C-alpha cells in the first residue's frame, strides 16, 4: 500500500509522458490510498485540461469517475494538527503535508513527483521515478 499523490493519479488516467511510470507504480503496488483532498486537486487538474482544450468535458468526467471508483474506500480524512506542524516545519504547503501526514499515520510511503516533498521528508516520500524503477 502507498499514498499516491494527485499527480500520480493524473499520470495514470490522463494519457501523457509519465503514464508509463504511473502504470509501473501501479504494477509494483496496486493499493493506492490518499487524503480526501485528492478529489479537489484532481478535479482542478482536469478543469485546466478542459479549459486548455486538451481534454473534452466528457473525457474529463469519465476520468474523474474512473478515479473516484479506483479510490473508493481508500480515501482518508487527515487531522489538522499534524498537517499544520509538518507544513510549518518543512516549508511545504498544507496540501502536500496532508499526503505526508497520511503516509506517516499509516506508516507507508508517499509516492510523489514533488521534489520539495521528497527532500523535506526523505523517510516518508519517494520520487515516482525511483519507485517505478
């Protein structure tokens, strides 16, 4: 089981340059969990693609439903105290710190493409490049 950052879900479901890495990460560990925040972040990414006309609204809707089905039962609320503490001490955003806090709470790795998070939390976070091989 891993905590998957939102970009990992995007790379898995929106065809692109990093899709193969996301598929390799899924093959290595198919049980992905995330804080509830992933939904808002994922929707925001999809809206950006729709506005840039990279995706149609229908395609974005299909992708968000697929993501929601994939993550059903694997979404967690995260306590505010650890998030604020992690964000304050690391300089990372509270958004990123939600993923770190969940990984630390569950005692599993966070797979991310955010190098600031990997640098700030080397015992918790691992880069997608490294995880996917």
